[in-house]
């Protein structure tokens, strides 16, 4: 029995090597910032409590990269160009001043009942994000998608009180600029990145 404990190939030696290997893998995962379920071998399952959770540095770095912005003051103008019409027209669609369902039906956009509610809600949210500069890139991405559908509707359907096609083009261009540059100096994102 004592021979097995000294490491001459006995049961205790094999168990010790197994634990050392598990410890090395867990140490590698901790050092590399790994998460449970990511490169985790099955024999490490006994030591999962030592592996950090996935909400650590990777999630915060993703949020930081989304909110990162350059200290440009002129981005405020493009945020206003994108955010004001987007939020204003979306509120008009929500309250029924400019019903959206007939526009969606004439453009043959699928699921007009759901889209007539979901698109204005997302438009108001994106407009507020752009105006405040909080998660401006996310708001700009939502605005780009919304304006893509608006341009498609402009090109394929006619409806009463149709705004000029320049409006969705201007909102799309301004949103692409905010998506590229971030919220700018005078934004919530700009204040949080200092």
C-alpha cells in the first residue's frame, strides 16, 4: 500500500496525476478568461466551481466596444438628423395619426399586423437611443434596418401623405455615420467612456 502512495504506478499515483491534469486545465481556463462549456474537458466537471462564469471580462468588453465613441462634437448633428424624424414618425405611427398597416399591406411586407406595432416601437426606441446617445450604435443599427424597410415601402407602394424619399435616405445615411463613429462627445456613451 505504501508503494502506491509513493508514485510507482499505483492507484494513488494515477489519481494524483489525474488531479494535476485537471488543475492545469482549470488554471488555463482561468488564466485565458474561459467560461464553463468553452473548451472544458469532461474530466474537469468535478472542478467546475473553480472556473469563472461567462459574464466576466468578455461580456464587459463587448459592451465597452459597443459604447466606445470618439470625442467628436459633430456627431450630435447626425444623431439629431437620424433620431428626431425616426422618433417623431414612429410616434405618429403608434398613435394612429399615420397608420402603418395600410403601408405595410400595400408594400406586401409579411405579417403586417405584428409589424405595424413592432416597427414603430423599435423606431421610438432607436430614436431615443440616438437622441440621448445611450447605446447609440445599437440605436443606429435598428434605425438602419427600419429605414431599409421604409425605402422598400417607398419604392414599391404608394400611400396618402407619403413623406419624400429623401427623409429615409437622410436618416439611413446619418444612422450609418453614427454606427461608424459612435455617439460622439455629447452623448451618454461619450460620458461613460471618459
